[in-house]
C-alpha cells in the first residue's frame, strides 16, 4: 500500500468506529496530536482514547476532500462532524460540522503520527451548553 492508501484506510477505520480495526493501523508507539497541540502516545492509550471519543460522539466521521502526500507524510483536507451524546441521545442541537485538516506520518503499513487541525470552538460551545443544562 502507498502512504496515501494507509492514511485513507486509517480514515475508513475511524469512520467505521471500529476501535480494534483502528488500532491495527497504529504503530505501537503511535502519537496523536490534538488541535491544541496536546500529544498522546502509544497504541493502547489511543485505543482507550478513541473508545472514549466514540462514546462521546458516536456518529463521528471524517470527510476527506483533498489529499496530498510526500515521502512518508499525508495531509488531508475536508470536514469533521458528529453529534455529542447527551444521556445516550443524539440531538440535532448537539451536532457540529467543521472544516478540518489531518496530517499522517506513515511507517511501513501503519500510522505513526496522526495530527488534527480543527477549530474546536463550535464543539466547545455545544459542550458548555450541555453542561449548563
């Protein structure tokens, strides 16, 4: 597989919300970098992190519109969207969709680094409203 194919397979695994499948695409030392620059390292830590995120946003999905690759790096542009679960329900007012970019560094046939670039403000406003109610 090319680095582009590996990165897009990682996106497909995210969109399937199949945590076991997703972790198969990660190196053992996989690093996730959030939009605020926070770094989380290790396949097992990220398996737990994605499980928590999928519980919070059960319909999370990535929509890729453009892909650029060079050497071991892939950059994808598109949208991220999902709905925050509130007491197990997915309410329209808790849905968000934002422009986003992702950077993947591929090692062999696995993703060594996954970095998210997104403005978290729309999601933070929904979470704050949910906490206040």
